[in-house]
C-alpha cells in the first residue's frame, strides 16, 4: 500500500514536472516567436530608415557637391586674381574689385590699404530690336583713363527702354526737326503754318514737343514755349520720350555721386544714390560705391592706376 502511494506520488510529480517543462517550452517558443516578430519589424524599420537616410544622404551629397563646385570656382577666381596681383607687387597702386563678393580693395606695395563694399552688375538681360544687352561688370585688367568730379550721367537708350517697360509704356525717339504730340506721343506730320492751312484746321490745338537748340520745349496751342526740366524723364501719354544725347533733358545730375573713375567703354567706379543696394549685384555694369568710399579712392588714385576686376 505504501509502495503504491509512493509510486503514485512519484508519477504525479513526474507529470507535474513534465507539464512544467512543456509550459516552459511553449513559453520559450512564444517568446522566440514574439522576438522573431519584433526583430522582423525592427529589421523592416531599419531598412526603411536606412533607405530614407540613403536618400537624404544623396540629397545632402548633391547639395554638398554643388556647393563645393561653387566654392572651388570662387577660389579659382580669387587665386587667379591674386596671381595677377603678385605679378607686379611693386606697382604704385592697384584697385581690385570682386564681383562675387561685391567688395573693393586698394592695394599698394603688395598690401591692402583700403577696402569698401560696392555694387556690381546685376546680370539681367534686356532685348530691344533683336539686340541683347547683358548688365554685367566686365572682368579683367583695366586702367583709370580719367577722373571726374560731380559727373553728369548721359544715359544710353536702354535706360529709357528699361524705364518704359517698368511703367508699361511704349518708346518714341525725339530728334531735331521732328515734332511729337505731348498728349499721345504720336509723331506730328509737318504742315505749312499760317495762311489757308491754319484757317482750314481751325488753328492747331495740340501741345507738341520739339527740340530747340540744346533743349526740349513744349509748345502750347497759342505758340507759347516752355522748356522741360533738365535731367528728368519725359512722358507723353502712353509713351516714354527718348531725347537726343546733346540736350539738357538727357543729362542727369547727381545720379553718379560726386566722383567717377572711368576705366573705358562706358564703365566706371562712381558714387550712387542707391546706397541701400551696396553689397548686392544691382548695377548695370559699373562699380557703385558710397560717397565717402569713392571720395577716398578718388583722392588716393591717379590716372593710369591699374584696376583688376574678377
């Protein structure tokens, strides 16, 4: 009887142990399955993150490469300019202009003695009558060919075209011997004056513009002449009038500041009224400086001094 009980208890104990081991095995298997699912999910996330990082890395790499190319280009230009400067370190004086940085340096004996902020060509284009103009500052070696105090600007035709387009106007040229209707901008045909012609037309009631000597005048219906203000744009109706280069209305005062250093082909270093644009590429090709800076450069420079623009 005792042996039977011991055997029964032993068998029961073995059953309990086996059951426990089975439970542990199932639990372990479940844990393994769960861990496998977690690992699979983590693997998927990892692959997704890696792919995203790879795409961002490519983007960053591309941006970095582009910036690297730009930096290398600037370094090459600066290096080239420095080489040109070092060719003649004993030159009396050299003015150096960087169109990329919009800065000016004055160097003497291989040392920088003055620096300033400037504005150089804005790089935009203007197309008129099939001709394309690019408003860039020319690069290379130049020399100061002349110096001017209180320079007067005689704007090229493109200035009037550009201003007209800003105001959505047409452009008409006024030449000596021609007449323009002051209200419409239309050319007025030449007709015999006085006598039967004036009687048939009932008198000319139009205000007209014409060149008289070195100025542009407005003639009223009664024949009274009024000189137009010098250095101001002329508008006639929906047109912008381009006056001849030798009349007062084509000469603009104070636009270039108080000093100008000419380097040839219409380009120069000069002052500006647009001081808020200094440090930016905003000019039509000339190098603009603040009045105080151009005054200093003007006084320390001489005709024949070298100007290097890069």
